[in-house]
């Protein structure tokens, strides 16, 4: 019985220590993370370029790179954002670009995360549309895009070698 | 030679028989009166009644004077035990405290504060149930961040108890551990939030106002209480705390919780100026101080 107060205090300290704290990832923004698949396998896509449609200066997110995932920043001032993705594919006689477009429709909601992370926008994704020249399918993994490293999209590319 | 032995045999047997009888009688007499061989000498002062020690209760002294020394000795023994193992009354005292730690820190630049008035009932100088009722507020614009957080003045409530490790000593000086359960419901605004999206070249500000939340948390702390003068004392306690549950809004998470501090903090400090009201006649008087064993 004499040890009971010590046990109670120790248990409480451990309980309080288990209370989780929120973390802040990357640059303090809510960015949808897209992961890339071919034939159901998560793998790098060679020769991939990504650009937002209507982005000032036609700035590229990726330029002919080999990527297995990419963040796709969304515009907070509009309710949809489109990206064009193309892959350079070399045939026996020529090199061609297989181009697709992905459009995300969403609602941007102002959000204060924490003192460390600051204020940002979260995005409630309502729908995703895409063309199918080199993309087989797009799976929406979560409808809420927050400041976390959880993938929001899974893009299945077609295997151009076949 | 054989003849010589034969001629002396009757007297030899007689001698043996006599010696055996004498030895048997001697053993018998020793067995009948063993105490006489181990009597402790009586000291002359054993029969004297010793005077009672200093500080003995007057009633016991009167028993000595009236000649009832046996009862007096027994009472003196009980009185001595009471002095060594003093047990304070169930309601020893009531302490009213004012926690001014964070308003003091705010004067030195801290951007938030919680201040409370608290009442602690000291029971047996050992267990101390306590309640705290306070107000917390905040206004912060971190240098490297993109917002201004305004925590509206909001109430908080804590209930818990302390355990005084120095319960055998005077209540004027205490070493404490304490547990608390705290709750607050509060409102806050986030203004001048600066949003920048470098890829799409978006740059504007927005406000998130009228936010409300609540929080339930626990604290465990260790502290000291020291008498300053008369009934006035100072008590401080360092507290380790964690949130059990808090309200999450669709547009925000609270940064500051009244009575708790920043949501991601794990330590806080309380500094109380206390006024003690004795609930027992000898609770704080000097004659209540236990004698040293």
C-alpha cells in the first residue's frame, strides 16, 4: 500500500506522455501526394514531366525525370486545378510524348494547424477526372488533403513497353 | 597383593557410598532453591519515582504528585508516542492561493497567461483536495510565422489533490506531489493569416474567426510550500501535463488552452501567494509543532 501513490503517479505520467502531439510536415502546406504505379506495382516512371495548366510562366513541377511520386499543389483561389503529365517514349523509329491531363475538383477551406505549422488551406476533393492516353486509372485515396505525407492519389500508368 | 586388596575392600566401599550420598544431597538442595543463585542485587534508586520529563502534560504531572505513579507512567508513555507520531486533525487548515506565475512571465514577454484562484483543504496535514478556478488569454504573432492568434479570455477549472510528504512536520513547510484534472471551454480567432503558394503564385491573407473549442487534460506535479510570515506563504509547483481530449474544428486546431498553455507544451509552473486559515486550534500555533523523536 505504501507504493500505491508512486504507482499512480508513474501511471499518470506515462498516460500523459502517450498523448500525441501534432506534427508539421514539409513546408507547412496541404499538398496532395500522388504515387505512381505500373501494372499494379509502385515504381518510378521514367521520362516523366508534370506541369500545371495555366501556371504562370509555364513552370514545370518535373522535367523529364524518373519519379515514383510527386506533390501536386492546388490553387486555393479556384475550385479546380488541372495538371498535364507526359512521358517520353522511344519507339523503334521515333521518340513520342504520351500526354494526359488530370483535373481535381475541390473545396478550399482555410485552416489553422498549429503554431509550428501556421495557417494554410485544406482541400476537400470532390472529384477527379483524367484522360487515358498513358494513364490507366486514378484512385482517390482520401477526400481531405491536409498537411501530412499520406498519399491522396494513386495514378496507374499503362505499360508503354507492351 | 591380592590379600591386601581383600583386607581394605569394606572400608573402600563405605567411602564410595558416603561420597555418593553427600553429592546427591548437594544436588537436591541446589535443585530446590535455584533462584537464590541468580538474584540480581536491588539498586537503591529503583524504588524512587522519577520526575516527569520536561513538557509533560499537566494532567500527568498531577497524577505523579497525587501518588498514582503507575498510571502516570503509562500516560507519559502514550503522551510521548503522541508527540513523536503526531497526528494532525482531519481539518487542519484551509489555504486560499492566487497563482500569478504566468501574468509574471507575461510581463517579461510571454504571449499568453493563465491566472487562477485556488482553495486547498489540508486534511491530517497529508491529503489536500484542491480546486482551481481561473482565466486564460493569449495574443501571439510569432516572428517567423504567418498569423496572429487571439485567445479570448476564457475560464478554466481544475480539481485534484496534493500529498504532503512532510506530514509529520509543521504545515508551515510542505513538500508536495499533486494530481489535477483540468477542463476549459474557450474561444479564439486567427487573423492576418498570410497564404503563399509559390508554384501558382498566389499571395493573400485570410481570417478564421469565431472559433470555439474545449479541452480536458491531466497534470502531475511536484512542489514546495514555504511560510513567509504569519498566515502568508508561497507555494510553487512544476507540472507535467498532457491532453486527454480536445475539440477539433474543421477550420482550426486551438493553439492555446486556458489553464494548460500552448497545446504542444508539456510543462508548466504555478506560483501561488497563499493565505492559510487554521481550522483547528493548534493547527498553526507553535505548541503544535511535534517534538523531535
